[in-house]
C-alpha cells in the first residue's frame, strides 16, 4: 500500500496552490458580509416591519413585452413567459456595449467582455436556473435562454466572449463563458482563457 | 490576530488540500478554484472551523461537496467559432498516467485515497469526514490501491516497451 501512496505523493510534489491569501480573505469577508445582510433582512421581516415596495416603480429585472433586436452578431428577443432568448452568431465579433444595452432593455443587467474572462469572487447559486444554452440547428449560432426573474437580487450576467482569432495557438475550444456576479463586486478577470 | 491565524493555516495547509482535492475530483483545473472557495468559506466561519477536530478535512470535504454542483451553476461555457463547448484540459506537472489511473477510480475511492494519502487522516476520521462507515473506508482504500497498483504497473510496462 505504501508504495502506491509514495508514488502518488511524489507525483504531486510539484502541485502548489497559487491563489494569494488576500484573495481568499476578501472572498471570505464578502461572504460574511452577505450573511450578515441576509440575517438583518430576515430579522426586519421577523420583527413585523413592513417592507414598503413602490409598486408603481419599474420592477428590477422585469423585461418589457415585445423586445426584439436583430443584428448580425446577435439577436435578443423577449418571450411571453418572461424569459429572454439571446442568439449569438459564430464568427461574428459583437460590440459588447451594444449587447449590454440591449440586454438591459430586456431587464438583464450584464457585463460583457471580449477576450477577457471574469469570475465572481464568490459563488452565487442558481445559475442553472438563470440560463440554458443550446446550439442552433444550423450550427452557426448559439442560442441561450435567460430568465431574468431567476437572477438573484443585485446580480448581473457576466460574459467573456472569445473572438475567432483570439489566442489561436491555445488548444482550448472555449468560445464563451457566462456566469453571475453581484453588481459592485470586483471581478477576477484574466485575458487568459479560463481553465 | 484572527486573520493572521487563518493566513498561517492557509499557507501551511493549502498545498496538501489542493493535492487532496485534485485526487478527489480527478480534475486538475477545477481543484484550485474549489479549494479557494472552500478556504473562503472557512474564513467566513473561521471560529467554527478553527475549533473543528480536523480543519483540513473540513476544507477538503467542503471543496469536494462544492464540486458536485458548483461548476454547472457557477458558469456555463458555450462554443463559438465552430468549436466544441468543452475546454481543452491540460495537466501541468502531474504524471498523466497517474492522473488517468486516478480518474478511473469511482468517486468514493478517489475521496478516500485523497484524505488518507494527502491529509494523513486515520480510518476513523476519514469515515467521519465522508459520512461512511470505517469498514467501508478500509474496503474502498484496498480496492483503490489494488487498481492503482495494477494501472501504474501497466503504464510503466508500456513506457518501457520500444
């Protein structure tokens, strides 16, 4: 048994954790802050306080009915069930600001970057309920359905999109990566392709 | 003071935890993210984790639990430019034959090996950490070692062939 253990230990000697402790501490602190905020909000409700909601003001993440934007690089369509269909065209480089503003009109706060890949400093559960993706039948598009109502409060979609010629020597087949982040959080970004 | 204490814990234990999670998941690329996430959770609940009988086991257990559902809900990758969705996997500094052998093990066997080999946990603590019986730990370990020994012997033989 020990011979196998020794081989494993020796083989892993070159494996080291590179994440700086400062990043760990910052992520832990953000997690702790969120926990405190959640507890405070819960306490307010438990204490019988009425949370005033201005029903006349626009709801966060509520898409306006009938948004349909069709461009060469992407299209955005709001659906009757409140979801939003986003179609990206392969081989087309899109303008991130235009996609961001179109998504904003559809009720989806987003941070779109080209050849820069970011992640949230903290894990935000529920992304699988926010977004689904599938290839278009013609193979030229990637179609995603986003449900703005499923986005946790105060979050935005983050997306890093790789342009066709970016890092051609990198064998990664990744084309785009999507995730969630809290608005205002400092994202951890890299121009390297995510592993 | 509390933070210094945590930072020292992190610096002293991070490589062992990373190696354990790497073996436990069989995924060299996710392992560092998972361990970082687990340490962040440890720091956010540091008083509890510090008082834990095996804080390293807590970190590794948290990372392994997170692995089950974390990746899918954290981010979604799609293929553009006519490429497939799966990113290319690279293994740096790790014997590919060993990694391949580890990946072939069932998840529970990988986890038992990870805790026993890289955290030096005894059978009892390994069993508690994974929530299984001590006898099951022993059985998993014996099967894993037999498989690894056989796979590694095969790999060495193949390497030696012209």
